[in-house]
C-alpha cells in the first residue's frame, strides 16, 4: 500500500481472523502482510521487514509463543515489536512475557483496540529507530531490546501491565462457567 504509515505482519492460522485484522489495519493506512503460522512467519519476516508482528498463540507447525522466542533469538528481529492477539489466559501471558512479547490483545477484541495497540508499537519502533540511528533499537543490557517485556495487556475488561512492575490483568473465564478473575502477573525486571 503506497504511503502506508507502517507495515504489520499478521500471523494467524484462521483465515477469517487474518482478514479481519488486515481490513481494520489497512483502513487505518497500515500495510499488512499475512502468514498462516509461525513457520511461515519465520520464512517471510526478513523479506517483509515489518514494523510490528502480531501473533496468534495456537497455530499448527509453530505456535505464537515459540515464534516470538525465535524472533527474539535472531539478532535481525530481536528488537521488532511483537504482539499476541489471541484468547490469552494467564499461562499465555506469562509465557509471552518470558518470550519477550511486547503487548497482548485478547480475542474477541474491538477493532479500535487493535489499531491503537499496533499504532503504539509502530510509533515506539520508529522512535527507537530514530534514537539508535539504525533500523532497530540498540540492545538492552538484559539481552532483549529496549523496552522488551513491558507486557501491555489489553482485553475485556482492559487493564495494563506496564513498565517494570506488575499490576493486575484479567484472566478470561473458562468454558466451565466461572467468572473472569483477576490474576497477579510476575514483575518484569
């Protein structure tokens, strides 16, 4: 898309969800490339050179958490902003934080929340790029890129985990009929 305000690689095994995300982001002027799973993401990420990657968690061949870990392990993609867009439970949030995921958006989501999250990640990537004088931010002493693992959690209801302290996030109710409950998330160094 000429004149796009950022490039996003959307990774989800559900074609309908990929299209939903694509349409919402393209309507906001973002260029979108899609992949059907983590393995395909790793195959195309270096050619696409996205500003942000969104990942579903449960996918065939390579899930979103393992994909995030592999992207963090690669020096060429270690500082690329990563967001999980999935039906996130406490386990997925913890695993995502450990893998270096930057943001979480729980399905089902409001399109405005998706756009807001992606725009924030694009802006952060671009400002880090300007500050470092290169295409990506410089290495943080922890081994992750600057600002990694801040774990911005968005969903229904919306609460955030930001900075270097853990706040509260809501764990989605399971199919067992229980109510959604708040869970403590681990502090991020």
